[in-house]
């Protein structure tokens, strides 16, 4: 009796697992469909040049950041984080990303320089396109939800 009850539980669990897996793959394929990027190939090309010139020195050529980015230096400042979709940048709406680039990290207690007056708003947007292009589709789709809030 006990044995068959266990078997039943196992069976129910495996059905549950399969439906969760199915639900996940369904969400993912929808997410990929919804993730057409907001930027044009021209903006991306411009952004790559801007990123290489203004951002790559700190954030890495491909936005990979510094390997010890989670460890503050002796002055309590953090090194440049990845912006390639592996850290926190994708939790921020486009408006917040642009504000950080425009005003720098001081407002966050950091020391990233602000680009106000050095890059136009359109150039700053292109720089966002450059690093967002490294984001996998599922991360980009999650960001879209945050950006639309
Ligand atoms: C001198 C180094 C430096 C340069 C140059 C620099 N950054 Fe940063 N960036 C940082 C640091 C450090 C942080 C973390 C916040 C802080 O300490 O100010 C940061 C944070 C960010 C964030 C927020 C990331 C997050 O997880 O929320 C974005 C987006 C960003 N930078 C984009 C850029 C772009 C785009 C450029 C070029 C236009 C750029 N940065 C140039 C050092 C730099």
C-alpha cells in the first residue's frame, strides 16, 4: 500500500516537473519572439565606436567589466561592473541607464564619470545599444518588461 502510494506521488511529481518544463520553454520562445531590439544597425555601429572610445577602458572591450567588480578598492569604490548582461545593468530601465551615463556614478556613491556635455543624448543612447547587443535574448526580454513598467 505504502509502496504504491509512493509510486503515485513520484508519478504526480514527474507530471508536475514536465508541465513546469513545458511552461518554461513556452515562456522562453515567446520571450525570444518579443525581443526585437529597439536600436537600428546604424545606432549599433555608432554605439560600438563610442563604447570603444569612452567606455571600454573601464567596462572592457565587450562590456565584460573587471573580474573583481564586486570587491571595493581600498577607498571603498567598486571597479566597473560588466554591462554585458551578466550583472545588474539589465535591471534598470533605459531612462535610468541613460541617467547613469549622463550624470555618472556620483549620485550612486560611485566614481564613474558623467558624459553630460561630452556625448549627446543620441550618442549616449547608441552606447546603450552597443552594450545591450551583448545581452542574450532572454535577458533582453526581461529588461523589456522592466523598461515598460
Ligand atoms: C573611469 C571608468 C569608467 C568609465 C570611463 C565608464 N564607466 Fe560606467 N561605470 C563605472 C563604474 C565604477 C560604475 C559603477 C558605479 C560607480 O562606481 O560609479 C559604472 C556603472 C555603469 C553603469 C551602471 C551599471 C549597473 O549595473 O547599474 C552603466 C550602464 C555604465 N557604467 C555605462 C557606461 C558607459 C556607456 C560608458 C561610456 C559612455 C561608461 N560607463 C564609462 C566606471 C566607468
